[in-house]
């Protein structure tokens, strides 16, 4: 079984749920109440997204990085 690594972006929404998305797989996202469930769910979502796309994977070239910006208010 081949293994691949994916960069997963994790955020917390306004309801306090964790939301995960995979920039290399457009439309591949899920949510959960805790991080353990989120990891399980995003792994399954990645498998489903790859199956739906015929296993086409473009790599993680879309993800550049995370940058913090300070703004005076």
C-alpha cells in the first residue's frame, strides 16, 4: 500500500468546531468536535477525494506557508 503525505490546514469555526482542509485536494474538508476525531475524519476524506478524482494528486504546490501579519488598529 502506497502512503502519501498531505498538508492539512486546521482552523476553529465560530461554533468551536475544528475544521480541516487539504489545499492540494480542492473540496477536501471536514469538521469535528475534537482533534482526534478530526484526524480520523480528514484521513477518510482524503481517501474519498482521491478515489473520486481517480487517484489524481497534484502534490502540495498550492500550499506556500503561514504568515502572521501585525496590524495597528
